[in-house]
C-alpha cells in the first residue's frame, strides 16, 4: 500500500461510566472506518479516564476489558495507551487481539512516546517488536500521548521535542478529570513538513509510505521552560520565560492561560451540576484574577452573570484603596458586588473565644480569614453554587495562607499560577480589554496584603506581605529552582547573578532562608489543598504529577546549608 489513513479520535469521557464512554468511542470509530482509516489512535486512558487507584477496582477492570474487546474488534489497527504503576503501556490491536505491546518512552509523569513502523505489506508494529523479522522498507511515525493537563507553552514544547520528524500527538478528551488540570481534546500532526491542528473529535490524515527509512533517535526534549543548571542563564521570571516580559506581554499566551483556568472552572461546575459561583473580591491581585476567570467561564457557556455572586467582606484591615479597587473592577466587568461587613461578627467571635480584640496576634488575623471563607461557603450552599478560591501558587509555596481560611475553597482556579504570573495575566487581560485596564492598573499598584491587621490612621494598608517575607519575584525564582531540583548553593548563586542590580546578596540569602523554612514547614497546607487547574508545566499538587513531599520533613539540615552560603 502507498499510504495509510490515520485517525486521531477524541471521544468524550464520562468518568465512572465506561459503557457511556465506550458508546462515544464506537460512534467515532465507525466514522473513522468510513473515511478509510487504517490506524485509529485514542488518547491516553480514553476508555476510563484518569481513575488512578479506582482503575484497579474489580468491576471497573472487567468493564474495561470488555470495552477494549468490543472497540478493537475490527480489521483496522487500534492503538490504546494506559497509565500504569510502571509507566504508560501501549497496545496495538487488530481483530480484537493485541498484536504488539510496548512501554512508551517516558517524557513526563503524564506523557509518553511510542514509535510505530509502517510496512508496505500493510502491517504496523511498535518499535522493538520483532521488526527485525520483517524484510523491506518501512517508515516510522512518532505517536505522542499527552496526559490530562494542558499548560501554557505545551504545544511549542512538544514541537521542539520532535523537530522535523514525522509525528502526531493528542491530548486527553473532554470529560477528563479537572482535579489538577484541564484538557481540550486537541490533535496535532507534522507529516513531511506540513503541520495540521484540530479540535474536532475526529481528525484523519494521510501518511505516505514512500521515502522510507529507519527512524532516528528522538531529539532530547529542549524545554521552553529554562533549565536551572550551572551553565545556563536563568531569567528573573523563569515561570514567564516563554511568555515574554511585563513590557512586551504575549497576549496569545495570556489567552491560553485564562482559557485553561476558565474552562477548568466551567467543566467542574458542569460536572457538579451548578450554574452559580461565589467568590470574595478583596481589591487585590489574586481575587481580581479569580473574578476574571469566573467571568470568562460564564461567558464561555453563555451563563447568566446573575449567577456570579461577588462579595467584598471588609474587616479591621480593609483599606480605602482596596475597597475602591473592588468597585472599579466590578463596574468595568459589569458584575454586581455586595458588601458584608464582618466586624460585628468578629467582635462576637472574639468574645466567644475569650480573645482580647486589642491583641492583634495570629488568632486575631486568622479569625478574619476563616470568617470570610465561612461566609462565602455558606452563601454557596444557600444559592446552590460553588465557592471559587483565589489563592495562588506562590502563597501555597510559602504557606502564606490561613489554614481552613483562604487556604480552602471548593475549586482553586489560581492554585497553579505563581504570583509573578498572576500579575502578568491581569496586566494582559487589561490590554485585551482596555475598559478593564484602569481597574487592573490600580490593583497592580496596590501593595500585596492579606489585610488582617488594622489600617493606619489614614485608612491605608499597614500589613505588606513583601515587606515581611521578601519580594515575590525572588520567591518565585527560588520556587522554580526547588522544583527543578537545583541545590541551594546554585539557587543562591543564580539569584545573586540575576538580581545583582536590585538586591544585596545578604538580602537574597535571608529571603532564601525564609523560603526554605516556610516551603518545608508549610507542606501540610499543600497536602490537603483544594483541587484546581495546572497552568504552567509545574504544580504543587499533592497528587501525581505535582511537586510534593511529606508534611513532617525537617528543615534543619537544609537551613544549615543556607547559613553557610
């Protein structure tokens, strides 16, 4: 044969309902066969979705086997991939029987590559599966299975990994879990210099079997995210390195990031079966981005904005500036904001727990954060909605969040966004929507603060986070180095090089000490954090694919290294 028609299929997943998911597969399968497809490629875990441990439950395993048998009982080849404890296993089926099994080359915890050999006699085999027994020419094609999470820059990174080689890759389908990410059911192919992209559930392309040659080695994955190594230059904002700068914002990347967040929220609300969202708007950066995400989620589904319940919850630390920011942003987006003062409730609470309201200790601060969360969650229950979290990835890294206060929500849309990216995305949204630009600039110009300590005599913020912890741009730099696995001495050296015109080495050392101590000691908050979408390549989720460790790891040994720097 001179060519093979290949079909990339994205059947919608119904988690926990394999029969429904199988029916979606069969509909697309039959359409692909009518189009002449000789090879049908399905996304990772397409028949079950990412069920993790539940995939080993006896009834589900039996249903899965039955579904595989029914799906592959055709003369065309079917390629299925599944995550296992030993990596991604790929099986090639024909007439209901496996003809080749292989483990995919690991790219990340949720990605894998397999190489198929196409022979002119019409057979297809996985790489290393006895291909030496076959004589004659063959042509290779890389199939890249991408896991559940789409992230900003993913397409470019996958393209870099393959270079000019013939390949295709497909993400997971609609209906996949939004526990730690979101997938859009996208297909790409790069064949003989021609690139194709599709969001359609069924994408077919022709793969010519001429110009045959043995496959070369895959290119080593050159990540578009910078490597934290001795011989590399680490930019000041490593999480943003591929996105441009604050002066030259890549608006397409802004759109992609916001799409990941808003789509994740919309899908989660659809799964729960609600059309109402509740969030607190403080007048600061994080809640501004959360409101933008919720607003875009409602627009994407044409939901009535009256279902977006926005509250401002002033207490003892609420400043005149942040209160003004609330009204500016709400008016620009056209959403209604209701004010609920917490002062009387908190005074009653202090009385109940025998706390002197003049004692502004941690109990005084955290009572306010927890009361805000309680009010918002109770309203969500009352209106039949979901409470949207606002906290970001940098706050989670530092543990700068009140346990069971702003630490908790029903879905945390900013949990995968570092603070430097929160600023970037809000600025970008202001450029995309100039009517919102004034409000966003006012928010950007406001010092970052939890506003849990009383304002000064002029009504201004007295509690400034970066004045206590250090600049978020430095902490995000440290966070990136930690996730990349760099030793503390290298992280410090790179920080001194990168920030040499901004901060003194002694300051950078002190902030590294703060970060190291808090990053380790506050793991207990991250290990029970709410679910939310991954937006960059990196995550602090305690679930598979995230950077996590036990809550009781001691910081003593690593802090001693920092002291010796």
